[in-house]
C-alpha cells in the first residue's frame, strides 16, 4: 500500500 | 475551579479502553459548556473528537476554561480499578499547577480511590477541526452499532495476514456496503443491504449514495472505533475519496464521538 494521507493534508495543526 | 461529577463510570471506561488502543495522549478541554477531548495518533492519520455537554454530568462546575494533556494508557489503568457504579469526581484547583485529580467513590463499599494525573504534552491549543458537511461526502452509511461491531470482529479475526498491517476495504455501491479483508489463505467479505423493516424500525441500515466509493483503511482504526461505538445505538460512516472518512456515534442528546480516519492511497 502507498503511504496513508496524514491529517495535516486536511486540517491545520500546530 | 473545576469539579465535574458523574456516575457513568462504565461509559468512561469504554471510551478510555477504545482510545488508549490508538492514541497515546489526549487534549482535554473543560469549559462552561462541557468537555471536549481531542487526540491524534502517532502516525497522524486518525483523529478523535469527543464532545460531552455539561448536561451529561450529574453535577458540573467549571467557572473558567481548563486545558490539559493526559496520558490515556494511565487513565485507562486507573479506570480499570474503579467499580462500574462508582461516582467519579474530576478536580483541579484554582491554583492548579500541572495535575488533575480523579476520585472514584464507591457508595456500597465505602471506599474512595484517588488518582492524580500529571499533565503531559503541550496542553496547548486544541486542533482546528472544521465541522464536517455531510453534503461533501460521496456516501453515508448509518447502521446499528452492534452490527458494525459484528462486522469489525469478523474482519479482524480473519483479516490478519501477518506480514503487514491488516486493512479493510469498504465499498458502497447500488445501495449496499461491502467490507472486505484479506487473510493468510483467503478473503472475507460482508455485504450489508439497506434495511428498514417495520418490526425493527429503530435498527435500520440506511445507505445514501451520491456516487460509488471504495476506500482502504487500517483495521486497527476500525476496531478502536467499533469499541467506542458501544456508547450509542447507531453509527454513521461518511465516505469520500477526497476527505478523511468520518465515523460518528451520537451520545443521546449529550454529545458525540467522532473518528476522522484518512484512507490509504491505492
């Protein structure tokens, strides 16, 4: 499997 | 001063058991309106948000906002020591430094158990999670949580191929939802059709589909959510190839728990 998308791709985090 | 009190020890036990599988620490935020908990897993592909309004507590006192990071494994251990009918009081004083006290009171045994938890992590600003719009999702599935748990159990007992993280493929097409996992020597598939029968009006499986969608998830995330889903009769699954999937269970009128899980890319 290719790498899973990380949440940073969707939401902005500190 | 913060001093919420509640008697739903089993509820918190279940939440912490489910969350501590995946998330190391969580950000707790107590405000006048209630508790908001957020956590993100170490690989940063899953996020959980729990909202519990003040009315969910038997007694709720919070005269100023308080944020804290807490270790979920330690909390789960403490809650395992508690009886299911204990009264829990969460206490942080006005001049609080970096600990919060959880007290478990057993009226039957006349026993009081106290745990102080040190704050961990940044304790800082909560994550910016936008309110999700159902209209943005390609498919929405609603089903009884017991059914969802059964499916996850079947998939996890079969889908461990041993050599890599087990995954599940969830597909929605033609008013049906298909869950697929590959094991060592075969595959397991569960297909659920839309149901809304007169004899079980409270337990329908509803599938709203704008377009067909098929996504791959790590089974561990599904398993954690299925444990948390015991908090509610129904689960809602929002699927899109462009957004994190949202797995939600509403806790009566008192709040919700939502998992945002990013699908794997094929």
